[in-house]
C-alpha cells in the first residue's frame, strides 16, 4: 500500500510551543483571510517531499538515508524572519525562514545525490529552508507586520521519514523511521 511520504527535521517541543504562540498572534491579525494555519505539533522542516511511495521504495529510501546519517554530525539551525511565498501581496504560504548553514546544505546535497541514484525526481528549484506556518487560499492577503519572533537556535539530531495522511481536519503526520545523526 502506498504512503504519502516526506523527509523532515522534526522540531524540539519548546520551539513548536513558541511557534504555536506566534501562529496564535497571526490568527488574531488575520481573522477573515481564509488562511489554514499549521497545528504546532505538525511543524517541521521539510527536506524532500515524495508523494506516494510503496513499501519497496520506502525500504530503498530508508537504506539510503541510513547511509547518509551515519556520516553526518548533529548540528544547529536558527530561525529567521517571517515571509510569504511567492510574495506578501498574494501569499500562498506564510513561513518563518530558517537561516541557511553549511551543515544543512551538505545534508540536502547528500539526500539529492542519493535520491537521484535511486531514480527519484529531485526538485530543480533551489531549496529554501522554511517552516510553513499557514497556507492561504487564492486571492487572499495576509498581514505579518508587527509580529515579532526573536531568532531561536535549535539542534538537529535526527531526520525522519514521515507519512502524511490527509484528513478533513488537516494532515496527520507519523514517523515511519527516525535516523539519528552521528
């Protein structure tokens, strides 16, 4: 049976809690804009989205991730400013950026090579590290001005192969397998 799957960095609970407060603030200043806000427990940093994978494909990906994480040391990342994709006038995604680091670039590069070697499609757009806080419906506008979030540093100690089950109430994420970094 196929599973809707992605590779992610899960966030520490204290960071999810702080971001949950920010999402609450953003909800207050955007009450009628049709934005679907991310549940704090679902916040994560997506490294690669697959879509549906069967059990054989999942096993190949697990083997590949395991080989990578055996060589990659734990590292830290830091949150940055708020933003919107593609822009604030016509947002589709409201996010908080993650400051790029050499460590995450190395990890992303290793994952892309592994995926290409396994004949999985790899996104050709440059990867932009961000945490999705909300998704806006077409034609909606959002306000992020005045909302402050001091930079937060967090440790990356593992990456997770995760299943996403879509429901009417929103996605339910469950870790298929966690891969600790060395």
